[in-house]
C-alpha cells in the first residue's frame, strides 16, 4: 500500500508528471533489500522510498508481484514518474536516459542490491556517530536469515543476475556480509559488485574467491585526497593503509578485469580536493570517479556547517569557484572517468 506520508517526508510531489518519453527499467529488474528485510524496486531507497514487501514474512516472488509493486511500475509505464524522487535520482537529475527503454521491460530481477547490515570498521560523520558491529544477538541472527533467504533464492535462478554488496555497511568488516559472500552459490550466471571503504580489501579478498573471480565492479569510498582530509572524514581510517589497498585493488583489477571506481562525498572539509581525487584515481588506474552531495542521515550535530551546497554557507562562494574549476578540469582532462551524471549532482 502506498504511504503518502513517506513521500511527504522525502519532499516528493506525487501529483507531478515528468512526461519522460522513455521507461526506467529499474522497477522491473532491480530489488534492494535492507537490514529490516524491506524490499524496494530501485537502486536507492531515497530515489523510490516505498517498500513493496518484507523478505522476513514473504517470499521474494510474492513481493515482486504485490499491488504496491504494480502501482510503482505503472507510474513509470505511464511516464509520470510520480513516485520517483526527481530531486535526488542521479539519472533524472542528469537527464541521462541511456539505459531507459521504449517498450515495457521484461519483469525479471537482474540486479539484487544488498543493504542488509550496517556494520563497519569506520565511523564517518557523514554516515554514523558510533562504530556499529553486529556479530551476535537478535539483529545479527535476523540478518543472517536474510542472507540465507537471498542465497537460497539465487540458487533457483538461471538467468544472469548481478549482486551488489554493500551500501550501508562495509562488506569486509561485516560478519553478515562475510557469511553471505562465503556461502554464495557458485553459478556462472551470478556476477558481483562490491562497495567498500577498502581498508580490509587485501586481508579478506582471498577468503571469497568465488566473489572475486566473478567481480564486475569494485567501488572504494574515499572522502579525502590527502592524509589530513581522509583521516578527518574517515574516522578510524589510515591514509597509509588506504593507499596500500588502492594499489592492491589496482593489481587485482589487472588480474580479474573488473571496473574500478572511487566514491567521494563532497562537503565543507574536502570540496577543494575535487580535482585532486580525480588525479588520485588516475594514479591507481580507476575507471570512474563518482562525486556526490553530502546528505543529512541524521548523524550530524553540525550538518549546516558541512553542507557546502547551501547558498547560506559562508564558504559557498568558494565552493562555486572550485566547482567551476572542477568542471573545466573534467572537460579538459578527465571526461573519460567523471560522468555527466556526477556533474549534475554537484551543480
């Protein structure tokens, strides 16, 4: 059932009509599962925040065919996109419709996005206030059950599926994700994508050979291009250790030929390093560098001080200057690794 208050919370006008002439395939081929077992038909819960069911109480097949799921798909089919968050979806912001289609997409899950555990070895201010580790107890057991349900479902699927691991916690620090990755079915139709802070990459990659051998994409979140900014923003991280693991990832890419990405959240403490993070990416042979706006996940006491995108911020004029400089830099020497989609989120 559609929850109007949920859309009000995200500032989504459900009476809108975007009038986009093509169809986003995400509600037809993607499911995101969070740590409560709630399932979403998008790659980000903030982009399409309505849950369509819960894996703890329903099968995935049932969830994908609920009336709520049908309502969300219909809003894309009729091209109003009334339930989509056009203020945050990077595809809609960039007007980047290259993956959109003209005909109704086949309803078949090809992307499974896991956000089933928020355990992490860092306590970055942009994400949390304390270290979070689940290794026993009710919440841990509940999340292990989700991991088992997902792996059991994957065993029954014969078409190509990409499993995206990590968006809330770190795949290598999390005992839940480690359990999931060590028990994934060895099937040629299954490929994997990992998003990590990278600090434990070398330590644990040898323990999940099935994942690494079938890895198509590795993303490393790094919010600083210098020791000072990195260790300030990635609390608990080591600049020397992340550089070591970036070099390890570079070598791993040469061996397994996956797409290597860096992720960088732009904020008051690092906006003057936007060009530098791209240069760092080039040094480690990354394929793409993604820069995104800082978001308020209710973990900041001082979000206003960090939100450099706010026109009232005392350094906003400096940021706009750096952004223009960054756009020119990308146009001249980095258009191959910084996408239009990334630029659109910053402007």
